[in-house]
């Protein structure tokens, strides 16, 4: 077999030519005198047609044999066909079955979600996962390009770590040759030193949170992209965040239109995503959430009533973001409900110089970030207040001993971003093999 066989995506350039293609049988149907095979090769779908009067009887008979998802090689002439999905179809001349599939468990009917994800290794072949995972691919490439084009240096952070970054309640613990090690919740602590070395850095990798709740927004293993910049303060961080997200959305609009169309995503909603994004302080957001009207909505939905000083629940985020057609950046949160490393606001030290970016249409938090505490003694007292082991943080405190400067960064969960851009209801669809409290298989 040659490696440069034609791909379905490129067939419009081969109209009138005879080509050979390899793929899998996605669908088949027969109307007596005409047989249709729809072949999938990962780049698209191709309808292959044979009519009894044009092909020999033996081949015509044989076209009925391959089962769904059998791997095949087809040969035929490419014809323009405006009604076909890719604009072309194939007039079949030959078919070879490479492997005759056993009865395929995913049939063209409705299956339950649990069933589909038990069969994720096969479900990937279906059209919705194909569309979503291609958008994911584009989002990730856009993230990398964005930082590369702006001279950020990629610094890979470790996955096995001696200490917590985002609170001790969601740590996955492992036995590291008799010592405790934790799966990384974030690469941030390792990026801060790196930005003092390179100026602008980012990391991108899997992160782990032992989230015991089962929600559509939480995975136990997810991918996070995190920039960190020396001499950057909160206002600059907000600009970086809105530039970043606008760039990603425009790349997906540019290069994944077919996928978005297949997912029936409302494109106009994405076209509106252009910097600048609205900014709200926590107190301003809290005012919106405590109006009569908002509280009535919460009561009606049976959601917990928001109280000033607390974190936002899913429904609070929905109410807030419904007021904007762009992501909204909520800043200056009460320091006590945020992470130990966040720099206090000089004007009101009870508030942290931080940001949560909330996606529109009820998708909730996609980015969390802050300016970091850069004073040694303040950071030390924060580590102690949070009951974290000071010894394990000595290296991190070092950054505040040798030429400390203000610096800031954020993290964006790739799956949160993909879920929002695709307009799908659940994060599990946005990662190839989701890990959730009740899912470790396949
Ligand atoms: O807000 P978080 O917890 O922030 C951090 O981890 C910082 N250390 C990042 C930084 O400043 N470098 O998480 C950042 C983002 C969230 O906004 C969300 O998009 C995603 O990570 N995220 C999750 N995604 C899926 N499942 C979960 N359980 C997630 N928890 C956070
Ligand atoms: Mg957060």
C-alpha cells in the first residue's frame, strides 16, 4: 500500500479522475438497482455509488458484503455532486475488503451517553466526536502559535510534585518511593521561577484534580495552558487574556467552519468574541447577583442563593454571563476565598488582584489567574496561614529572595474552552479519553 493515497478532503481537486482510497464503511444502503457505500477516512465522508447496469454482476453483489466499520479500499471515478457533503461522489469500479468488521456496537440509532463513553475508543469514529476533537486540535495549535508568535518560551512543568498549588482538597496522592507525591494541579509554581529566567513563559500539559462532584464542568484530568510573565501586573494580564481568547476563537472560525456547522454552532455568537472584553469587580458582580430579580431567578431554578463574599455557583455564572455577549472578566475577589499566592490589592488588601474569565452562554469559568505575591515575608505568612508545608515551598520562596519583581499569569482549561466554542453541553466530549469520578475506562 502506498502512503500517499488520496484523501477524501482533497477529492474536489480530482474530479473526473480515477482514484483509489482507503477507509472504513460508515453507512451503506441499497435501493435495488443502486448501491451506496459511505466511506470515512478521517478527513471526510465520501458517498460511493454503483448501479447494477454499470458494474459487473459479481461486483454489484459483493458490495453488499462489508459490514459497518469494515476497512476497505475503493477505486472509482470522482464526480462532482453538489448535494454530497464534500461536493463530490465516487462512481465505484472496484472494492477490496481489508478487514471485515465484527458486528459494530455503535449503530445508527440513539445510544445512551454512558454506553458511548464505555466505547469511547470506537465512538471517536462518529461525527460529533470527530468535529469536537478537530476543534480541540485547532484550539491547542492556536494556543501554541499565540505564545510562540509573542516570544513566550515553552517550559514544561513536572507532573509529580511534592506540594499542592490549588488547595489540598483535590490532590491525587501517589507513593513516590516511600514519600508522598501529588499529581500536578497546575504548572504555575514551576513557571514563576521560569519567568524570572526567560521573561515570558508558558506551560501546557495535563493537570489533575480529585473532584469528587460529578458536574458537566469538571474532569479529574484536564489539560491546562498557563502563561506567566515577569513585570506584568493585573491590567496587563487582563489584556493578555482577552487577546488570547479572541485569537483562539478567530482561528477556529477560520479553520473549523465545517465542524462548527456540523455541530450547529451559532457562528454569530463566536464572531462577537473580540477584545476588549467587559471587566467587572467582584463587588460589581455581587451587586448584580443580589438584586431582587437575580435572587428570584435563583429561587425559581432551585439554585442556592448567592451571598456576598462567597464563590460563584454554576447558576450565578449563568445569570452574570447572560448579560454580556463576550466573556466577562471578574476581578478583585475576596482574598480569603482565593489561592494563597495571589497579590493583595494595595487599596484594599482584603481583595486579591486576580481574574476569573467567564464565557458567555452559561459556559462559566474558562480562565483563572492573578498577579502573584512577590514579597517574601507576605508569601511566607500566606503559606503558613493556608497550613501548607513551608519546607516544600522553600524553592518557591527563593524567587522572592533573588531579584523579586511583580509578575502575573493565568491558566485556561482547554476542555472548558473547547466545550464553549463547540456549544456542547458537557466537558467529557471535549477530551479524547475523559477521566471523571466514575470513569477510568477505557
Ligand atoms: O482557576 P484554576 O484553579 O487556576 C489555576 O490552577 C492557576 N494555578 C492557573 C494559573 O494562574 N496559572 O484553574 C484554571 C482553569 C479554570 O479556569 C478552568 O478553565 C480549568 O482550569 N479547570 C478545570 N477544567 C476541567 N476540570 C476541572 N476540574 C477544572 N478545574 C479547573
Ligand atoms: Mg478558578
